[in-house]
C-alpha cells in the first residue's frame, strides 16, 4: 500500500504554489501609498490575488488592487483590471482579482485614508505563484503637474488658461529586445479644445491620439514598437476666451518604466512641487489622498 501511495505522489501533477505577505503601516492625510508586486506564475495557471486590510481608525480606508497588464491593454472606462474597496470607519477593506496568467506579471496595491490618516494591517494573498514586493512609494495628491508612482503609473492635472497649449513630457523604456507594448491613457477635462498624445523621440513628432472635449472622459490603449527609451508628450489645448482644467493618467504594463524626462528608471516617485521621493518599506508611515483622483478609471465599486 505504501509503495502504491508513493507511486501516486511521484506521478501526480504538482500543486500550484500559494504565497502570502503581510502589509501594514499608517497612511496620513494628503498622500497615497503604493506597493508594486511582481508575481511569477510559472506555467499557465488560474489564480486569484487578494488584499485584505483592517483599520481601527474612524477615518476609514480606501484600497485598490491594479492588474497592470490588464489595464494597459484596455481602453474601457470600466476596466476589469481594477478592484476598489472603501470602508467609512473602522473595518476591513477587501479587494481581489482573478484570471489565468503565465510568467511574471505586476500588480499594484494603493492605500488612502478618508480623513486625517489611518493605520492599517493585513495580508496580500496569492492562490498560485510566488509573490515579491518590488518597490513602494508615496504620492502627494494635492500638487499639480506631473507625478509618477512605482515606476509604472503617471498622472498630470493643471489649469489651462485661454487658448494656451500646456505640454508635459515623459519617458518610457521598452528595454533592449524589440517589442510592441501597449499603455493606457485616461483623460478628462473641462473647457478645453483637445488633448494630443505624441511620440517625440529623437526630435521628430508622431501623433498617437487626439481626444476632443466632446469625447471626454475617455480612455485608450496605445501601442509603441521598438527598443530603448522613448519620449512622449501630451499637449492640452485650451479654448479661446475661457479657462479650463484637465487631468490625465498613464498606466504601463509589466516591466515598462515611466519617468519624468531624464529622471532614470528607478521606480521611485517624484512630485513636481513637493520633492517627496519614494522608497519606504511596508509598515513605514506614509500618507493619503484628498483632492480628485487623477486616474479616471478609479471608480468606487457599486
């Protein structure tokens, strides 16, 4: 009998590995905490990933879970690659995503408070594969202009006066192997004429997308093919005789860094005016949001 059981164990298919890691800290007012995780799924496998965070604070907690590859390839205003949970006071915020993947894919967890700040503790759990924290940082949401988070997300918002064209540039790194990568561009605005996304690598200019006021809010998935660092510029053009406001967000897929031009692919976040940089480990005190979210696909669950 023992020999028979041993044979069964030797030839039975291997069970998918499970993994989990603790996540805790304090998120003060005015900032967002972001954690970038790399998940190695190995061979193709069905999976679920979940984050359950408890808070004892009456200020509540907001938690988001982002599947970067799913989001980067989607032009939907209600994409499936994001889950968000909000608790108004003390309680538990639960988010989860599932699907089938192979190889390495990246996920982001974002944490915010609904008031002066909130403590939190809990677990990130993976049903299949191995889980590794790549980097973490903090984002000051009250500043305008360009800011980035964990090297994969970028945001911009600013007033646009009259018929002015307000431009902001950023770089992405496609790596050394020729490839085609898709990234997501979200935009919304009031009293503007249009928003253009252009590639300006090497001084040339190629329009990737033009989005007019009537189409907003809008989202699109744009493709870039090639290698190395590529420079992109977003032009926001105002309306004659009136002032407006615009915001846009960029989501990059696994392994593709987005940075301010000339900043380097460190994965850390830089805010235009605050100068706050990244790098705290899970559990380090950081901070929250307070002003409008710049990523337009971040909508609370019904």
